[in-house]
């Protein structure tokens, strides 16, 4: 597949907010079909790397829903929204500044550790099943503005998740299984959704 025409097409499919922040990059040497690293707080661009040789094995609806879902997840990563963990990070940073001024190495280690733990928790919350499921749901809403029905969009995204794992030669992860189950329930392929407690993890 020639990357340039497909990148232009995908940019048309993406919402305006995605076109502002996301940069699509051809990466033929990666083993993943699509990869969107969690953006760091100081990054303005949100790169999404695509192996277009593997990408071409997916159907057009699968590609559309996969890019919408990946963009939705990427632009919804929030590092600085008010939360207890953000408060701990700020306190740790302030403490670190004070301890550096006083050259108290035990205090420096404690403040650095507090900030690191809080930042890790923020990063982990951005990778939670709740955030992943919300990204799927947002992608379905955007897809409906692109001419898909909710049912067709859910089926396309569910099959895309399974096809990506197959093309990458791996099993579905636990979160991917949850996502597929939720999407199959929306798509009318399964009468069983997922429990609310799993959504909150």
C-alpha cells in the first residue's frame, strides 16, 4: 500500500481535533500494525506510527474505525487534569525544590520518589480499561458522523482488534478481550456486555 494516499484519506476520516494534534507516520519496520505511544506531558504532537504493509490487510471499515479509535485515545490522554495524583506530583515537585535548596539528600530522594509514584499512577490511569473503553465509544460516535451505523462501526472495530492481533502474530490481551466483548454487545453479536466493575479498573 502506498502510504501517502492512505494518510490523506485517514486525515479526512479523522475529527478536526485529531488533525490538529495527531501526526501519522509510516513505519514499515515495526511489527505492530499501528502504534500510538502515550504522549508525554511536554509533547504537543501525538505521533501515530503505522506499518502500511500490515495495515493494507485490514478492510476499509476496519482501518477507519481503528484510526478513529487510536486518535480518540491519543488526544484524550490527560496529564494535568485535577486529581489527587496530580496534587501529589505537584507537592513532590515543590518538596524536591525545597530539599534541593537545602541540599538534604534524604529529602530529595523522598520528594523524587513521591513525584515518580504519582506520575506512574497518572500514566497507569491513562492505560486503564475504563479509558480504553471510552476511546472505543468515542470512536463509534465519530464514525456515525462519517456515515456508519453504530452497529456496523462496533462490528468493524471489534473485527479490527482481532485482525490486528492475528497480523501481529499474538493473542488478544485481557483489555482487548474486554473491548471486543463490549463492542460485540453493541454490534448485536453477543447478548452479554461487560460488568460495570471491569469498566472502572
